C-alpha cells in the first residue's frame, strides 16, 4: 500500500465467526500475535443498547519488532501493531487493514516506520490468501 492509500479492503466469502477464526489461525501460523482487540459492536450494544453487524478491531504485531522498539524507544511500540477491522454482514466478512505505517511526517523513528511497513506487508499477504481485494 502506498502513502496515498489509508487502507486496503478484502472480502472473505465466509460468515463472520468462521472468517475471524480462520484469520486468527493464519496470523498465528505466520508467527504473528494479537495481543489486544476491541469488540466494537459488543461495546456499542453494551453501552448504547444498539445492535450492529459484528465488528472487531484486531491489533496484530510481531514480537521481535516489539522487542526492538521497546529497547530503542518504548513510545514507538504504540505504532507497530497493524490494526485490522473485521466486520461481518450476512454470509461474507470484510477485512480492512489500517495503514499507519506511512506516517513518517510525525517525527517517528525511521526504523520503526520500516518495521511497521514490513509488518503491514506481511499481514496483507496473509489476508490476501483468504480474501479477495475489494476495489472501490
């Protein structure tokens, strides 16, 4: 993804729960971790009483990149996880990769930007194995 694009979108032709489990498995098989996630639709349901299609934000990282950043500058660890938005609708699942890796203008360490870009490329390759790109 280039700096003109803020995200890439893919469609997995499987129901949400099945696609989410498959995505998790594929990421873990490649040595990536999901240390945190946010259940967007669950939070909205709990706090506002509104039902939405299922939606989660996964924070995906590479433990080795996190180690490097933590030793060099712990503040950089906040920028390394790739955010993946997984949302379901009927019998398909949409996966969006948020691209924060190209934001060099904020004064971030160039090596951290490279690590984030490499991680984003790894995640994108994994998602492309199970989903088709959606062109808008």
